């Protein structure tokens, strides 16, 4: 395998699909779950209560098709992302990579569009 392929910056699948795709998805989920619904999340989901509107949106889909099956919703102690990496990290939050420009720079991609798109989503 060529060194430039072997040693290039790697991205998790959710980050490798584009610099702004994850932020776009989160923005859409934030619009799908109202502040009022989010405020009642602990009442609605007392087991493994969602921490973000994105989590609540996905949980709602799960409950629609698997009502009463929340005993099968498991979260590792401290949370999890990417198959075992802890939520608490300098680089990541529950929502993903804190600074996608870091990934873009590692891949040699111009990051100017990232800030423009992020401003549109805010």
C-alpha cells in the first residue's frame, strides 16, 4: 500500500461523508424536536434519557417501531461513540468532532466553506 494512502488522515464514517453533513443533520433534528418536547424527555424516556435533540429524534423513531422495548436500549457507562471511544474527549462531544476543519486540513481540503455553511445553520 502506498505510504500516502497508508498514512493519510483517517475519518470515521460520519465525518468522512463531508465537512458539513453531520452539522446539517443535527440542525434538521433540532428543528424536528421542539424545545417543549426536549424539556419533557426525562418523562417520556426515563430509561436512557436522550441528551440531545438528535438523540431524542432517533429515540422517537425507535419507539414508533419498537414501543415498550426500551429495555434493549443500552448506553455504556460514560456514553459511547465509534464503538467504544468515550464521549468525554478533547476532540469529540456527543454530537461528533468539535472542529471539522481539523479533519479538512488533514485531508488537504479548503475549509473556507465550512464556516460559511455553519453560519447558515446557526
